[in-house]
C-alpha cells in the first residue's frame, strides 16, 4: 500500500490483528520489507505488524540524495502520523536500527520499546572510505558489482552454501535497489554518530546481534547496550548480519521474549 509522508510516496504493509499493539519493522540498506518475512509470523498472533520501505528502497519513492539519518527518522515519524499510529514498538535491523536510535532521540513519545538488531551507533573514521567506495561503485556501475561482496558480509559461508533460495532472494533485493536510494542512504549511514547521545534513551531496549556479523559486530552492539540503561544484549550464534534470516528461530525467540515484557 502507498501513502504520502514527509513529501514522498511510501510503501507499507500490515499483518496481524487490526486491534493489536503495533510493531513497526524497519529493514537494512539495500533490502525491502520482504527481509522481515521470516520474522512476521512469530509476531502476528499478538501484534499488528507494520512493515515499510525506507526512502529510496523497494516501492518507496527514491529521490536523489544525499539523505540524512534525521530525514529518515522524519520519514518514519510522518508515516506513523499519516497512518494514525500513536505508539509503536520499533524493530530495526542495521540501517533500520540506526533510524530507530534517531527516532528514539527525536520523538520518544511515539515508541513503546526499541529493538536494535545488527546495528551500530557510530561509523568510525577509518570505515568512511568503505562507504565512499560503495557510493562510487553504485554511481559508476550500478548495483550489480555490490551484490556478491554484500552477500559475503551478510551471511556466513555455510549458510550461503546451504540456503541458496534465501541468499538468492536477498541478492535480488540488493540488485533491484534504486541507485539513488542506495547512494542517499549510504551518505546518511556514513555520518552516523549517536553513541554519545544514547544515554538519553529511556525506552525498554533489546540489542540483538549475530555472533559472526562483520559489519556491525558484537562489539558495536555492546557499546549500544552499555549506553542505554537497562537494555539487554542477545547474541545469536551462527549468524552474520541478517541474523533474522540466517537464524530465524533463535532471532524470533529473542525478539518475542523481549516484546512480551516490553509493555
């Protein structure tokens, strides 16, 4: 479904009971709302699940950037308001977790809880050239050269060998991400620097991370958990970056267990 929010057309979908508490799910860079397919069935018995596609991704409009993290948080806030959602649990993975942190700092009153998955609160200076390289590659050659290196970071080697159907699905998401959207969001991510503000987040929070995530490693999740008072850290074994897709049962257990206690 489409709705206009913060000046762009945004794509979203609902699953679960119309009168249930809302869980909003925000996907990673270079994916779409289908990234959450393994997670949604674990939640729809109790929750109304809102999935949406970030600016520049899926069927949401992809204006030329650069984008900012603040702008992506404004998009999410505008979407919630346009849909008449007063409060929601937030579940964000990677870029979606970065948007969640920004939203929790900007408008905590709309959030019931925060689930920050395979994400980071700061991009270190020595990682910025990697983001610049990805931007240059996408602008010069399109998304295709980025597919295999990205899959290599997102899934462990054993999973890539055994679950070709899942890996192929994600490859298609990466390949079909609009270049303008990818570049705009890379620019937003590369400026991420929220660690020093995290102590201002007072929401019930869980930090979930794949044990083998190379891009947003366990150490980055520990930093988030250490800075948000009362938060819990859940480490998913035998999973890399897209831990909800690589180990859905373990991820869903960690997430559902947290949401059951988060109000």
